[in-house]
C-alpha cells in the first residue's frame, strides 16, 4: 500500500508533469478508477477526468508548478495541505488547499480550494 507521503508526491508529480505515458502511469497507480475532482468551477470523474483537469490547469497557466507550502494534516482517510502555484522565480499566481480522500493507498476524491485574491 502507498504511504500518504508517496501519494501526495505522486499527486503533485502528476499535476506538474506533461501529458504522456509517465503522467498516465501516475494517475493509474495513485488515483482510484472512479476518482472525483471538485474544483470551484468544474468537476471531473475518473482517470480521463483527472487528465482533463490537469491539462486544463496547465493550459491556463503554462510553466506553473504546484508546490506544497504547508504541513500535511490527516484524520482517518482525509488528507489536506496548503499549496502555491506559480512559475519558478516569480511570485505565486495562486494559493490554496487540497483536500484528498485516500483509501487503500489511492486518492478517491480531490477537492481543490483556492484562496481569495
């Protein structure tokens, strides 16, 4: 079974990685086949939906990277941490919090909360 830390690392690697077989492998290994992604303005389902969500973010902010900016907190199968999004060498474009539900070493739900500007 995957540890919480390895799940978060793979999650961020998937969101920061380019489209292709490496990202597809991370999605298959670390996300449930029916994973739900809830964002403020959109919702996605399954591995295809996860890939679409990542592609949409990368298209909106080319070159931006998501970096964990706070400690990981857990309660049973709930995992959360804060993050920043931005291009290296520049001020972050956004910040927020991911709330994950992790069961049997896989992310079953991801909720993305974005801080107000």
